[in-house]
């Protein structure tokens, strides 16, 4: 029943979006201000989780054309839109995508929304940590390849006929330093490669156990 209700609201939002033009910063031109259905605009802003001061942007846009928003109609529509936005499922999705909560939900919906948002945020943070470790793995692997090539180049120089004894000693010191660095990087790599699967399992378990899917 919840899914069918959410689907009904989703379809309603899709229909409403056809009645107004939405821009990245929600600006309205002269024609849009003149033809504006402020309840519809408020509803749309509510479904997107915008705060009450969102109407200030619309007021500035329409003031350029001598038009003032219908504040009461906008607030009515926004309250209706927040009924759609402030459901647990959406709170979960917002958290899962790392979006912050703007303190917009009415008190009777906020607790369930925040619980779901926190659950999604926990997964987001784990995923962010996992991705960071994977990036570190990729960087270390790249560094190891570069070190291997550098060691190989220095070893070739080491056996060259025209290299002085002093130069050979310097090359040996450099090779030793590179080998030590290589060993350290391998140790770091093994730790990270052990941690990533653990995080993958935690993420998968949390998603599987989520009551908000």
C-alpha cells in the first residue's frame, strides 16, 4: 500500500512539473510569474525539500516584473509537498546520497524521516570510506609500478661499464631506499586490501537489512 501511494504521488509530481518550468536556481521569468500557480510552485518546492525561505528567491524574480507571490497559497502548497518529501523512504534515499537535512519536516513526520536519513547516512559514510580506501589502493599500486621501473633503471645503470665506484655506491643506496619504500607500500596495500572487503560486507548487510528499501 505504501509503494502504491508513493507511486501515486510520484506521478502527481511528474504531472505538476509539466505545468511550470524549473531551472537550476528556480528562477521565474515574467510569463511564469504572471501565470504562476503559487500553490503548485509551493508544492513542487515542498516535494524537493526546500526550506520556507525558498519563496524569497521567487519573490526577487517576480519583483523585477512588478509581481508579488501569493504567500498563503505557496505555503499551503509547500506544506502539501512536504507530506511527500518527509516520508521515511525518501529520508533514507537522501541520506544514502549524502544529502543534508534542512530541518523542513513537520514534527509529526520528522522523527521517522530522521531515523531513515541517519540509516542512509551511515551507509553513505561507509561507502565514502570504502571508496577512499580503494583510491588509496589504486594510488599505491601506481606508486609500486613506478618504483619497480625506477629500481630496474638503476640496476641497469649499476652494471654499466662507464659507472664509477662512487656512482655505484650511490645507486646501491638509492636502490636500497626504493626497496624499503616498496616494502612499506606493500604492507599498507595489504592492510587496505583486507579492509575494503570488510566494508563491502558491512554496506551490503546494512542495505539488505534496511526497512526503507
